[in-house]
């Protein structure tokens, strides 16, 4: 991996590490990402548990957002677009933090749609997880692992697979349905 690629990946990880619950910026103000846990008063209101993580796979960054929400919020409106908007807010914050950390801009291009999975935890609450992939601009010489795979089998291995395993029987098999040892007992 080149030094430039290493610096880009390191700076993305460092920018993402500034987003834990209760984090403050350099001025002492709470870090605001656009998550549901930032709404309301943490003492008087019930806290919403949500968060995100960022992972890198090849030349893509994958942003995952998890939230414990009420079932009525899933059916009450356009839930998928709300989750997509939340991931968009996270990516915008990540780009801003990346600029603070490295002094350079970060280009993230959406590489697919937002994938949302909802699991029931009770009759009232559900656990939702949204994932979206983004292509990282500026990385050189890194393969696209999320693209289509190419056929890389060796010709001898292909010939071996074409022989098949069930078509011919071994020369020492003399009976149908069992081995020689089972018939001698």
C-alpha cells in the first residue's frame, strides 16, 4: 500500500473516532452528527440508543448506522429515506472531520442504495441497522473488492473439476450399496 493510501485510510479512521457518545469538540461544545441521541434533554427525556461505525473494504468505506427505535416510527413515515438521510448526515460530518484532521478534502461517492434491516425486540421497540457503501476518491492501486469477480482458476484445476467425482467408481468396489467390510460381519 502506498503512503498516500495509508494516510487517507488512517485519517478516515481518526476522523470517525471523534464521534463517541458525549464527545466534545475543541471549543467544549458537544459534537453534533444528526443522530437521534442528540435530541432532547439527557436527564429529563428517555435516551434513544443509536450510533454508527465506519469500516473500509478495498477502495470503499461502509457506513453502518444502528438504532433502537419504536415500532410506530418504522410504519409512521418514510423510514428508509429517514435512515438514508441519517447516513448522509454522518457522511457530511465525516468529511468535515476529515478536513480538520488532514487539511484535505475527502471525496465519497455513493456506490449503491441504503440497505435497511429491522428486527423486532418487543411489541413496542425494534432494532434497525442501515448500511451504505461509498467509493473513496483518491486511492490509487487498490482493487475494487465489491465489484464482480473474475475467473482465476488454473487450467489443471478446471480439468480436475470437469472429471467429476460421482461418475466413476473406484476399482476396489465389488458390491452394490456397501463396502466389503460390512458384508463380512
